[in-house]
C-alpha cells in the first residue's frame, strides 16, 4: 500500500492521509486504485471497477448478497475495507466462469432454477464456491457430527449445505432449489472447488493458509 | 462514516506504539464488528491500526499440554483446528454456533472477544444509551429488552455480551494475553468482561492502548466431556437467547468435576460458580442437574420481557449435562 502522504515512520505522527493506493487482483486482473479509506471492497468492485454482479443487500454483514472470495475464502465484501486488501486476490461472480464455460455451480443453479429475482444469486454462488472448498479442506460446521474425523473432507449432505449457507438470505425463498443445486455441483466430478481465477497470482490458497496457521 | 487514516504495522511493538501515540485510534481485526459500528456512527476512529495481518496467526502447543491461540487466528480456522476439535470440542462448537461461514472467515480471536453488545439502542445513535453516551440514560430498561440480561446487569445498563466463543473460553478457564504501553499481562477470561455498574461504557478490563496478542488454554482434563448448546430464534445465523458451555467428568455415577458457563444471560460470559458447587459430589441425575441450575439461576433478576430466559437456561443446563453424563456410561 502506498499512502498519498509521504510514508511516515510507523511510530511517528499519523499518516493523516485518508486515501491510499492499493492493488486488488480481481478475477485474475490486477487493478491499482486510489481509494478513500472508507471504501468497502463491495463499493470498490461496484463503483470503481464497474463489477456490479456483487450485490449490496443490507451493507451490514447480515444477508450475504455481497459475498466474494478473498484469497479463495468467502467473505462479506460490505464489511471489508478495500485498503486492508492490498495485494489480495478477489473472485466475484463475474470470475466464476472460465473459457470452458460456466462454473458447475452456475450450471446447477440454472438447471435447478435456483432463484426467482436473482438478487441474492451472485452471493449464493460465491458462498457455495467457498463451501465446496471448506468441506474439501475438512472444515466442520455446526451440524457436522462430533465423531467426524478432524481434517477429513466433509460430505455435503442437504443438512450440511443448509447450515453452511445460512449466511446467505434469499428474500424469494428459493432455498430448497439452492440446496439441491449445490448438492448437484458437489456430485460433479470436475467441480473445481475454488475458481480458477484465484490461482497463478501468487495468492495463498486456503490449504496453504491453513497449514501456515496450524 | 468519518474519514480516517490507516496504518498497517508489521509488528506488535509498532502497533502498540502507534496506538499509544494516537488517542483517537482503534485497532482493526477482521472488521466484522468495528466496520459495522463505524457505518452506524457508533464508532468514529481517526486512525485505524490494522492488526489483522500481524504475525499472531498461529495455534501453538504449550509445554503443559495447553494451547496458545494467536489473536489473529480466524474463527473458522480455530474451529477447524484438529487440536481444538479433539481436545476442546466445546470451543469448536461454540465458534461454529456463531455468525456465518463468511463472517467466521474474517473474524479474529481478539476481535471476537471485544465485539460489542447487540442491544438495539446501542446501535442507534439517535437515541440515548449509557454505554455509547455515558449519562444519557438506558432506554432498554423500559423498552425492548427481550434479548438482554437477567444476571449481572445494573440500573444503568442491561446489555448482554454477545460472543459465543467467550462462553466456551470461560468454561475452559482460558486466559487472555495482552500487551500495552505498560508491558504484558494475562487476564482470566472470566475476569475480562466487566459488569456495568455505573460505568457501562467500559465493556472489559482492557486499558486503552492494550492489544490482545493471544488466548491461552490450560491443558484439557482428559476424562471430562464438553458440549456447547445454543438456543436462538432461528436454527442458524442468530445470536444466542441463552447458551450453555459445559464440561463434565463423572466417576461411578457421581459428578467429579463440572464447569458451566452461560451466554445470553449477562454482560459477561457467566461462569456458574454456584451451580458448579452444587454439582460437585452430586449424583449425575437430571434432578441434581436441575437443582444445580436453580442454585445459580435463583439470583436472576429478569426484566419485564425476558423472564423466559431463566427457565430456558435451566432446561438447557439439564439437557446438556444429561447428554454429557450419558457419555460416561
Ligand atoms: C450478522 C452478524 C451475525 C453475527 N452472529 C454472531 C453470533 O451468533 N455469535 C457470535 O459470537 N458473534 C456473532 N457475530 C459477531 C462476530 O463474531 C464478531 O463481529 C467478530 O467475532 C469480531 O471479530 P473481528 O476480528 O471482525 O473484530 P473487529 O470488528 O475487527 O474488532 C472488534 C473490536 O475489537 C478490537 N480489536 C480487534 N482486534 C484486537 C486486538 N488484537 N487487540 C485489541 N483490540 C482488538 C477492535 O478495535 C474493535 O473494538 C455476528 C456478526 C454479524 C455481523
Ligand atoms: S442496555 Fe446498555 S447498551 Fe442497551 S441502551 Fe441500555 S445502556 Fe445502552
Ligand atoms: S450486503 Fe454484505 S452481508 Fe448484506
Ligand atoms: S432469488 Fe430473489 S432474493 Fe434470492
């Protein structure tokens, strides 16, 4: 990150500057942006990069419409300040598909008709992509049995999917189809748990991060 | 939101120094609570000191068999760590009962402990609130308080402490490691959050400028089983009405050791000393469990609309302890 004011000694006076220049790698493309520190990742994507696929629902972490992947992990972009993400890789709904076509989750959502108005769908898709990776990495959730082997991949039953997706609200109530669609994508042999766009950027994968942390 | 400066220190020392130099500054962890409160105008720091990427992201084995959890370990990683799932399942369960997958990926151990109350009035700057604006009054006492405290509250504030994680940590006798301008100290989790008394504006005993660096878990009791149970208005993604973290060790049908903490009842994770005292040496039966819950909950002073929490806490206690006792058969 470069501050627009001369970079001070960290212990010295406050930088004072209220804007900074950051690099965000969005769907594989690096973007240098000079942003007011108040800018959330959500507003940076929508208002500064024109990527309006990511939706603003509540703007307070309560609905999941703004979910994106940050370095392969799902997060609510409305509660992330863009300045904190300097150098990070973001994947939005626009980055889920690749040259070969739609992401298996997108295909499954279309085939199952897993939406009505579609407003929550980008967040549902990015969240579901995160869920596939978390389950593959052996992350438990509230309904995972105590007897499950720690670290072993978790099978995504409907109950598991419902609990893991509880941070994504759907005002239209498309939940039953959403759960089915994610179940279909789990069964898809070629389902890349983490979208391609995150790789090859020197970004740390979820797996490497977990190893680093343990 | 007010404009603010931003600093991302590389070391703990730098972070503490920057915070000491700038009284209007605040530490930023995952931001899932602070950024929300800044949007609401409840918090307005002039400088954000981003501690989210400090090298405090490790879970270390301690020589005594305990664990040291770095302050920036994310809630999801902590809940998934095999050492936690195998030896402190109550902590993993408490974390997974809180917030959502997205939020747990961002939320840090330090930030989770310091998250502020979800009292509606606290979050609404257009109304009085003693915690937000000392001396302005507490509309919750007569107003909307169904989710608020039945134990430990005062006439000045009836808010509850919302963290699920903190409840499990209280039952586990965890301790918070902090560092500040005056050096390092360690505070038991049970003494970390304050009761409001006449000063609800102070949630914890943390001094201004002190940084949480880690949470320390003592070695687990090898024969005790633990469980976290949370009652809420919907099955997932909601704060606790009442929650219970329990550890129980039964020998020959008699309670040998019990640790019990409640969430959703009080301004701090409520370690139930009276219930534990009643349990020690008691038969591991539902009747004895109910009596132990009564020993604790007889001190409850419910408000107009939250008396249901007392009975709910009693039932959860009996059900969780019975479940744990069954595992000793
Ligand atoms: C919709 C929603 C639902 C939620 N549901 C639940 C729930 O059911 N159960 C639950 O327990 N929680 C729930 N949460 C709260 C969530 O767990 C907290 O917001 C989160 O744990 C805070 O961690 P953070 O790292 O994001 O903290 P931040 O927001 O970064 O910081 C919180 C506070 O801690 C301070 N701070 C951060 N790190 C340090 C440090 N190392 N040393 C000193 N001070 C520090 C900050 O200055 C700030 O005051 C929910 C949140 C939302 C938005
Ligand atoms: S209960 Fe506490 S936080 Fe809520 S309005 Fe009263 S003083 Fe404020
Ligand atoms: S817009 Fe971010 S969670 Fe609702
Ligand atoms: S499809 Fe309309 S909100 Fe989900």
